[in-house]
């Protein structure tokens, strides 16, 4: 244990892995320490009976196609990571209950999406096209800002729409665009992917995410998320990096206000910098000397809203998707067309919205022939889970799962229950156990009007609280999502590499 | 017609983002964030990394003992789950899975019960039976395993096919039904050689006497006695006691007995979802598997990497990689020891292993990137392996 590293990464989640890939690719001597026995955090899979289940991925944005690769595919290619991608052609199906409810199946691709919307909501096409044009403007502004300079004059003259989108909510912007209400509602379907309500979430963030799904050819790895994580594990090893699994970091060691290494059961390990792929508050409260944490860091952690809780049901069915009449990969089931009502549904585990995915519709080999898997997700607010205890845990867990399955059967008019060969139910506590995040959320901090992606990016330099200690992950600037986490890990490595270069060390 | 642009919105609001953020931060509490979130609290209480328990009572039975393990707090569980019990033998930490026979509510009262049966060549079982006494402490895992009744999956009637100490998960299920923490009907078919070999008979009799939902049928293979079925647990017997009702079958017991029952069940034409096996416990001898390749070397060289350390040694090959490692004092995490739980997930850097198809529960990508579960992998040649101790 007397080795010294350039960098120690605490946690092999998506961002930690991407960080380590970029760091090792550029010659940094890197050690990754992971408390679980597997890499990936959320990005994993598990086996029960004859089924292997994707544990969390719905679809990965911005993978693109071989001919027209998106940022994620490019990043993986730059690592020479061995992943087989399978593109998903349809965007989503959404069924919203209640007055003015609808059942809409939306295709991917901007033109097809706009055509379909026009068919559903006459007179909406132009506003939808205008929206996707704004998405391009947002990407252009982000590209400009990521060069590290932000001339106010240039911003005002060339990126004024971006400034509007980045400081106004999805709702405010869609109203300003003059988009018909029903079209607005359908456009907002993806809000659960960011888990923030559309009256608080800024349009810039939502739109970039949405366009990356609709226009950016989303995809899934052929062998579920475990393939992504093992591919990155493989890259780190090939690049000469080291990974310790099943090893818990007990302390991030600081000296004179600087991070200098970590302590594990076997002893202390030193490094020039420590990159924590965990919530800042987890590091502050459990791994660090409280005196080493500046008050402002704690204030920030306390000011932020933690992401929502997750509850997922994994089903292995002993009939094929075709036999059961399952056609859609991704179906959103909402209690109302109104996204704020949908958001509020998370306050009750008897009413929360449900998203259902059937991987076999995209990857027929996702399970044995004659079978299929279903993956049902709902999200809950902290208060919805507050009354659960050890004794009512199992009953509540089965009650929620039953409601989710029956809702799907009812809305899609098909039968699932008699064909359940395997069932696994992951509650917020299951997520908490594996992810070790507050309330088990995979989502980092929920976007608030003062805590948007842009507010995070612009304040990043003021929020490097402990020297040589960096945080990467869903709680980072780009918030949740696989592609955001990879990008966050990669860009943080880039930043450290620039600093190393500037200090003349490398 | 509406003009589709954002010009009605003020772009300068963007310039307030930094200021607004500072204002919100300044308003917030500067204390270390409190850890009182219910999902984390429950995760901790349901899934502690380890539990240190004291043996408070040992009850002798034929070739077996029942141990009561007490803790300040015992993690709640679902009947059918097991504990991975660790012991130190000659300086090496070895662990084995034991199904919990006490009820979930007993855990809340602060204890578990497990049964340990003497097995020929059973290193850990025999060590526990011969050495552990009241007052000793034991380290056990969280309760784990998926050999549990699932109301959304299983038939309302569960037929338990049990043999030997394989009765234990069903005793816990029976108690849970009595307590009301489970709600299903349980028909236990318990196979033993002779009446005297029946484990926990008094307990089973008293439960079935007082609870309509639990019925126990003892099946003796080497004795004919009134009030007992005679022979082996076969299709005939299952049909006789299930009387045309739909049912799920749960099997737990010695390999030979389960193998026989499986063949019998095949004649009943049940859907696969209605047949569930408890798989924990490894098969030490690979020659048990029909397709184990011939002419494998008797001795192999094993090179192990763990946290940057390297160790090399020679070992007899006819064993699981996990047991080979443990014999050298290398202990990757392990739980089920039957291929299923994936706790011993390790990277095979060089060499080839034999993995019986029926035990191979790896993820698809594990094969692509060369990961194995050492508990059900047998060396076919010299190996290099990286483990996470």
C-alpha cells in the first residue's frame, strides 16, 4: 500500500469509470476503488432464474448511428471500448388519463415527430419544429460556452434565445412559443428522465436532453448495462489503471485543506488528487474530517433538493412479447395530461406514474426464445416512502408492484400476471443499498430554478471547496442520465489533465 | 397565427443565475447533513453488511444441532432466505449458507435459528458442530436469497419438497404463515430415512395442528410406520395431496433426493415457473457432471492477483476455484456458493475453467469480458485470476 497515484477515484459508477478511462488514456496513474463487487453503479444487470435484467437503463441518449455517431458513441470509440450498440427507432408511447387524456405513440426523428404531432394536434407542427430549432441553438451555445469564454456581447447577439431558455422554465417557454396545450403535454413526456417539474426545470436543459433522444438516435448495449460497465473496466485495465472492487473508502484524507489520499482497511493510499463519484454530502458526512469541509460546501449541499426515489419491478415472463401482444419498447402511463399533476403523483405510491419497458422489442435476444422481460419503473417523493418500516416493507412492496403491473395490463389491454416466472422488486431501499446515495436516488440533485445545469456550470470554479478533491456523477453539472454522467466524468478528467499540464508535471 | 419564438421572454434573467444561486446557498444551514432518510435507514436495517451474533442456545438432534443466534438487532427477512455464516478455521475464514428456520418476527425480537447437520467431509458444518458452544460469537451476512414465496408469481398452494436439513426454510415459512407475515397454503412433504431422522418434528407437528394453512406429510424411505407415507416423494404422492389444486413446488434437500423429485415432477407437466429450487451450496467434485472434460491435469498452478498483490501456488484441480482459493487463505466474498448470487464474481485473466451449464448464472457480458463465478468454476489448466478480497 505504499504506492502513490496521480489520482484515486472513489466509486466506479458511470462518471467514475469515464473519468478513469480518460485519465488512464492520458497517462495518469489511476486507482479506482469501488465498494460493490461490480462496476457501474446504476449501470449494471442481474440474473434471476433464466432471465438477465437490465437494472436501470431505459435508453442511452446521443449514441447516434455508426454513420452518424453521437457524443456517447464517439467517447466509447475514443476509449476503444468494446460495446455493441443497438439503436431504438421509436421514441415513446404515452397514455395520459383524465380529461383531455390521450394515447400517443411518437416516432424518433424530428420530421417524423413533428408530423405525428400535427396528426394528433392540428396546427402544432410549426411550434414543434421551432422547438427543435431551439434545441440546435442550445447545443451551439453550449459548444460556445465550453470553449471557456463567454463574451456577454456575443451571448446577447448570438445566443439570446439560449439565455431565455436557460433562465425560464419548460412551461414558460412552451407557452411563449405558442404551442397548443396538448402538444406541450406530449412534448413534456420525458420529464421523469430528469425528475424535475416542468415549472422549475429550465427549457435549455430539458430540450437538450429531449432532442438527444428524439433526434440523436438513442441506443442500448446489446448485453445490457453490465456490458457498458465491463467494457470501461476493460479499458482502464488495458490502459494500465487499477481497480479494487469490494473495497470501501473509509476516509478521504486531507492535509492543510487539501485532499491527499484515501484510507481503506488495508491502509492509506496517497494521490495528487481524489475524485469522488459519490454525493458531496456523503463524502462530507461519512468520509471526511468535518473541519476540512468549508461551511459554504455544507450550505450548498443542504440548500439543494435531492433527487426523487426509485421503485422498479423486473418481470421475467414465460411467453414472448409477441405472444403477449407487447409491441412498445417504452410506455409512459400518467394519471393526467398535466405534467404538474404527473409530478405530484409521486407523493403517493398508490398513484405514481409508471414507465414500462420491454427490451425484447428492441433486442430480441434479451431473454430466451419464447420469453420476455418487462421493466416497470415508478418514482416517489421522499414523503411517499416515509411510512415504510421493516414489518410493512414486503406488503407495501408487493402492493406497489401489483398496482404497477395491473395498470399496465389495463391501459395496454393485455395480460401479464399469469406469465410471471420471475419477479424482482427493487424499492428505494434496494437502490440505497447498492448506490449508497441519499434515499437511494440515482438522480443526483433535482434541478431547481437556482440550481440549473447552467447555474452549476457557471459556478463550478467557486464551488471547488476542497483543493484536489473533485466530485463527478449524477449530482454534477449535467445532472442524471448515463450520457450526462459519462460526459461529466470525461470533462472532469480533461480539466485535471489541463491542470497537470499547466503545472508542468506531465 | 402565433409566432413561434421566445422573444416575449427576457434573456437578461440569465445573468441572475449566479446571484440567485449565491443567495440560496447563503440562506442554507451550514451543518453536516443529517442522516435520517428513511430509504437509507431501511437499507441499513434490512441489509447490514455483516451481523455479529452470539450463540445463546444449542439443541441437540440426531446428527444435527439447532443454534439460536442472538444479536442486539437482527435484520428482518423473508422466510426462505439464508445467512452466510463465517467461521475461522486454522487461520482461514470460511463461510457457508444456512437457511433461517426461525420466523421473520423472531428476527425483530433479536434472534435467528439455524440447523447445522453433520455431513461427511463437511469442513464448516463439522467444525461448527464440534467446536462452537454457547456464548461464542459468529459473524453472519445479511439475510439473503430468493427462495421465497412471491404472491405475484406463485400459486396460492406451495408444495414443499424437503429432505434432511432442507426442511429449515419451510419451517420458517410455516411460522410466518402462523404469524400472519405470509399468506399462502403450505403442504410440506418431508422425506427422511426413518422417523428418528426427522428434524424439528415437534415444532412442525404443533404448527400444523394449530394452523389450517400448514400441512405436513412425513415420508419415510427405510421404515414402514402408521401415520407416515412410505417410499420416496414422487408424482403420485404430490397428486394425492394436492387434489387437483394448482400449486407451486419448492424443493430443498440433498442432491440425490432433489434429482429424483425433479424427474417425478417432469411427469406432471408443470410450467417452469411453478418449480423452484434452493440452490445454495456447492458441488465440490466436478466429476459429478457428465460433461466434465476427460484428461484434465491433476495439479494446476494458480496465480492470484488481489489489490496489487500477487500469489502463486499449486493445487489439486478437482475442486471449485473458490475452494481452491480458500484453502490458500484467499477469501473472495461469497454467499450462495451455487453460482447464483454472483458475490464471488472474479476476472479470469488466463486459462480455462469448466462451468456446468445448469449452474452458470453469469451475466451475458461476463462471458464476453472473461469474468467467472469461482464457486461453480473448475480449473481445466493453469489459471491466472484476479479476485476482490
